[in-house]
């Protein structure tokens, strides 16, 4: 996989105009490995065989990614009309979509009803009145409070009905003659504690009983998202065990993974557009030199602000001739590790990507930096200005239009 990614970066950069005459040559770009998506799906099916993934489109709405997930058979968690349109445009059956936003506009409910998306979430009384007015035949999923206090983002502060309010919400749904068919929760983005999932599953079981006692036929449990690479198998094992203990086989269980699928599949390349060396000021000689690149926290690095993520760039050197390493210069660069802070292209002092990092050699204007694990760094997907180069490191195991041989042909043109 790493070799294919580096070859794709090489191919792209070898065609870049570094003389400032081409805007395209100044823009960041992604390399996306579709094979990594396939491997993540394989991991999911192995660890959680009875939990059907409904990909959270808000994480990354790249159409090629959505198309591949559609081919793999996932469902989709949508939170807006735009996301619904993106998925439906691929020919996805509405039954494979859950409108998982507990606070929806009237127009979005009208749209969902018109296109046949029936499953949607709620967690408050007023939402029930809105649903009754604009989508009365919807199959409702009550979102309950759940929280992993150590998660990167805790959704419990914004969404989720308390255990005390759940019976009242169910009673109101019964009064309005609405159909409640399931329960959902989300412990938070980047969850770390299996106990948070286990507690939420047990709470969901209690709400199932409350709903059934009020005459609802409960058939769906949505355990949300929060899954990540670093601890996936451990948390999945605990979740699988608790689900088997608490819920019978006839209850359909789904989840809403986002970054689990997208994050590790995308690599971002950014160009160094300026450099500021600490010279002439004795007070700053111990501070790192400053690099300015063509993307920042208001673009692909939003997670630096939202989740305090620490970025670890590397200098793209191994496959490129000297003229691409230094913006056209042929002179030698200083070797050995160098400390840098890295900044985005805006004039905002908050636009800092990395406060202090060590790179393997001197970095010059015109160099390119590589960032791994960038597939979930914008909450609503990639900027339309950023090109995406697709490779497929799993194509030998799978029939895809873009096979590994074609990738190598393209890279060697």
C-alpha cells in the first residue's frame, strides 16, 4: 500500500508546474487507497458479523468512496438533504438509509418522505410534532443519551434523551399515532471505553421494554459510531458479547461508522509556499523555523482545532528528483533532523497545523509534505478544490474497474 501511495505522489508531482504559472501546481491533493476501505470492511465483518454498518456520510462524502461502500453492501447514515441526495444519486435503495438527525427541518422531512426514506431519529417532544406534520408514516428510532467521557468529541452534550424522559417521549409518540420501531445511541467520536458501549446497550434494552409495554413493535437497535483503528478489535469484541447477552437474534442491529472506514484510506500532500527562519533575534534562536503550506485548519486540518489532533508530516523525498525537492533549486540542502512549526495559508494566527515537529532534513520552499490518515479531517467531506487520485491495493483480490495493473500503467506513463 505504501509503495502505491508513494508512486502516485511521485506521478502527480512529476507533472506539477513549480514555476508559479499553474494554479493547479500550487494546490494540495489527496491519494485515496480504495483497497484500504475494502480491508476495513473485511475487519468489520469479522469482528461484528451481526452488526450491519451504515456509513456516516458526514465524515467524508467523496462520491467514489460512497460508490465503493454501496458496492460492498453497507447502509448509509445521512443527516441532511444534501447527504440524502448524494447517496440516492448512486442508486441506493432508500431502505439502506437512516435519516439519523434528531432535529430536522420540515423541508428535509418532506424530502425524505417523497424519496421513500422512512427510518429517522428523534429525542424530543417538538420533533415528534414536526414528524407528525410532515412525515407521519416514518419509522422512528428514539435516540437515547450515551457518553464516553474520554471520546474525542462527546455527542451527549447535544443529542440523546435521558432515561427519565424516554417513557414520556414514547407516550407522546403513541398519542400522535406514530410508529416507534427502534432505539439508537452514539457514545462519541473516537471512543476509547468499551464500558460506554456496554452501558448504552443495556439502557437501550430497558427502553425497548418500555416501548413494547406501550404497544410498539421494536425491531431495530442502532449502536452509533465512535469506532477507530487503534482499539477496534477490543471494543468490537466487548460490544459483540454484550449484544449477544442483551438482545435476541430477531432484533436487527446496525451501526454508524464514519472515520473507521475513511480515515486511514486518504493521504494528503501539501506544498510549502514560504519559510521563515529564526535569524537575527537571539531570543528566538531556540524556537523552530516556520513553514507555511497551502492548506490549514480552515480546510483539511479542521481536526487540529476540533479534536486537538497532532499531525505528523513527512517530507516527500524518496522518489523525487532534486528539482522537485526544492522548488527548482539544485543546491544541496542541510541534512539531519530539523525542528519546524507548520502554518496554513491564511492570515489568521490560529491557522497553525503543527506547533513543533521534527523533519528528517532541511525543508525548502517548493517542497511537499505528506500527511497520512486524512480521510476524516473535514466534518462535511473534502473541499471540491482538492484533487483526489485513486489507487486500489486490493484489486488483485477483487473485480474493480481500476485494477492494480492499470494503476502501475498510469504511474509509469
